[in-house]
C-alpha cells in the first residue's frame, strides 16, 4: 500500500509538472502540435483520395499528396485572407453595430416592460454606456497579424514534417536494438497515424460541407460577412459540442445587429440550427463511426483541461491529443486502466 501511495504521489507530481510546463510553454507547443495535426490532415486526405471511386486508386501517391497539400494550403490561405479582408470592414461598421445592438436591447426591455424600471436604466447607464464595440472589435482584430504569422509557422513546420516523412521508418527502426520494442513502437505510431489521420481527414471534409451549406443560407438571407462566418463555422466544427452552439450563436448575433426584421433573424437561426443538428447528430456519427473511440465525458473533460491550458487553440486540439494519449496509454499495463476509462466502450 505504501509503495502504491508513493507511486500515486509521484504520478500526481509529474502530472502537475507537465501541466505547468505545457501552460508556460504554450506559445512554443501550440504551433508545433497544430503543425503535427496539419500533417495528419494531409495524410488523412491522401488516404481518402485513394478511396475515390474509379480515379482514386489510379492516382499515384505523390499526386495524392500534392492534391492534399494544395487543398490544405488553399484553406489556410482563405482563412488568413478573410481575417485580413474582414478587419477594416468590421472596424468601420462597429459604431453602427453598437447602435443596432443597443436598439435591440431596448426593444427587448420594452417587450418585457422593463424600460421604466430603475434597474434597467442603471444597467444601461452604468454598463451599456461604457461599452465601445469599436474598441472591443479593434482590439480583437489587432491580433490578426499574429494569427497570420502563426499560420505561416504552422505551414513551415508541417512542410518539414512532410519532407522528413520518408525517414520516419528508418528512425523508428533505429530507436532500439530489440526487435520487439521496434515492432511495438511501429504499431503505436501506425495506429496513431491511421486513426488520427482518418479522423482529421473526414472531419475536414465534413467541416467544408458544413461551412458551404451555412454560407449558402447566410448569403441567401443577406447576412454581412457571410463567407467569414462560414469559415468560422467550419473551424468551430472541430470543437466538440460547444462548437455547434457557437457556430449558430455568432451568426445569429450578427443577424440581430444587422436586421430589424425578426423574420430575417429566424431565417438565419432555424436553417443553421437544422444544418448543425443533421450533420452533428446524423451525418457525423455515420461517417466517423466513432473512429476515435472516446467517451463523451472524457471529451468534455479534455476540452475543459486543454482550453484551460492553451485557451482557444486548446479547444481545437483537445480531441486529437486525448485520442493520441489513449492510444499510447493503452500500450502499457500500468496506464491501460486509464485508457479503458477514456474509451467509449471499454475496448482499447
């Protein structure tokens, strides 16, 4: 019992040290992890291209890699371009949005008969009068340049990983002189590559499909910055559970600010909600087939933990990191029970 308690204490201390290092080093670790995931997305898309009927199996591997790299590169370019293109427009329209938002709040207050209540007046004077949306938006988009630089660093890291991919097998073979250890490491890396690559590849295809449908709805209604919101919705699809809610929330807030007609607001709210529901609850499980085998509770816990450590980037990275941890933990007798608890069905 004493030895077990000592092991538990050492494990907890090691976990705290690792968490502290990850927290203070997030500016270094986040781009590296993102680049690894981009690498896996490219690998996953390459495998998906091989499954395309008729033409897929006839495409040489270098051609499929090239097509995957072009697709990912274009997506990253579109994200960076929309962030830069939307910056000036959002800042210019911020005062108008502020007035529209205040008018919408006043309408809600009038509907609830709170307009003459002292609490409402105090709230409007003490809080709303102090809110300057233009400054808030300006400070938010001021980090656009940093985001673009981060994207370029991720692309560079991912490109280097692709270049070094040819020597991965040789490096793994030379990690140990024991063939059993080499075979075990090869099995782990192969499992991680297959499952994470497949997950990210399929998730990327579904996210593009989700963003395209959402853009069609918002463009039809006439929502401003529809393309920007569509890209944001596609990106939020990588965040489990919360991403679907935010993917509807942000465009609806924009619709409330832009439109005076409740019919137009509902024309944004209802279709986006239906699209998110169908893709999230029907199409996503059908296509993904629970490929990562993670417990929903474990996903939510990992989402909280990694968001606490790395902020917004941690929310996007939570699921892949947890899946990798589960695969690695399942290979060692001492940590296998943790992997079982993290799994959906207890099979690892």
